[in-house]
């Protein structure tokens, strides 16, 4: 919020300067350039959440993200989609991107390719039924993946660049520091929306990085823009 406000303020100052200094033709040009600059100079970064949805913490997280006007990417497990379908509908309605994290958190191995594929397909179908949207992104549990599934299922794996190990610490300040210290343009932050400490940390991370000029986007915007 703060960064948007400061950008608007900066644009306002530039516009005011243009009005004072310039003849009408140049004024329009400068005003347009300033407005375009304010729209495009943000650094994009993505928050991603695995293993949910969780009946309590995901809801809190969605409330906090909504307040801040932030979109995230949720890699959900099919067995949790089955239990909390209303949270999947809410994510979709509020502009978040929903990806697949298998049905039961299965790790791909040499011997379980068929079962792994079945878990992905089953979870895709469940999400698509709720949202009406095709699921194109997968976060394979433990990052284990086989490229053949990309063609077979038309799905793309999304790994991460910042892992604050939020699942093994309830030290909010430590999680926040870990992420903000490593933040950079186009980074993908991995978190888990099943802990109170993660929700608190994630919202503090949003506030801190928005203040530094970051814009939170869903992973499709980072991968294909
Ligand atoms: Zn996971």
C-alpha cells in the first residue's frame, strides 16, 4: 500500500512540475512518461505457499493478502482440496493462482511414475471443477520431477529461489529476516500456509518488501512476462 501511495505521490509531483514548466504538447508527453514509469518500475517477486489449504491459517493468510492487495500462488494438496473446497473457491475468486502439489504429497521415485501421474491428474480435476480454470503449474514435493510429465500433462514445474525453512521454526522475526535479506527481483519465495508463524511472517514480508518497491505477483507473471 505504502509503495503504491508513494508512487502516486511521486507521479503527482512530476505532473505538477510538468504543468508548471512545460508548454501543453510537452506537458502531455511528460505526464504520460511519468505515469508509465510509475506503472513499470516495480520489482516483481512471488510468494508461494505449499501443502494447504489449512482450514484456519489459510483463511487468515487470505484475509491479510486481501487487505494488502497482494496475489500469491498456492500449491495445494488434493486431499486438502477435498476437505476445504471453499478455500480453493475463495483463492480463485480473489485472484490467486492455484497449482498442484499432488494428492498426498507423493515424492516421485523410479518406481512410482504412474501413481504420481494419477495423483496430479486427480488433483487437477478437483481444482478445475471448483475454479473452472485449467491447472498448469505443479510444485513437485521435494522438487523431484520428470520432464516427460510436462508434455504428457501440459504442466510446468515451479521450484523456488528463497526457502526460509518456515516449517521448522516458529521464530517469526527469523523467517522474515531470512526472506528479506535474500529478496531480489523475480525471486520465488517458498512458504507453507499451515502454521500461525508462517502467516504472521508472510504478511510482515509483504509489508517490508512493498516498502522497498517490490510488487507481489503470481508465478505465471514471473515465468512468462
Ligand atoms: Zn510440500
